[in-house]
């Protein structure tokens, strides 16, 4: 994967994370939906952390 492709993926994930956090904080959702959004946010955060600090093989 090229650096350019990786940067595009990271940018999309960051935008998605920001949008999810804003939605979660600005609207009412049933508990199950809130849990799903929070889970997705934690997955995105973990993926971004791994992109910033790749796991050494």
C-alpha cells in the first residue's frame, strides 16, 4: 500500500470518527444505538492508533 493510499484511508477514518462523535453528542439515540456508535468509535480510534504506531512484525 502506498503512502498516498494510507493517508487517504487515515483521513477518511478521522472524518468518520469526528462525525460519529458529533452525532452521538448532538442527538438522542436509543441505548442500543448509542452502544453501537460508541463501539464503532472505539474501533476507529484503535485503527487510527495502529496507523500512527504500526505493530512491528
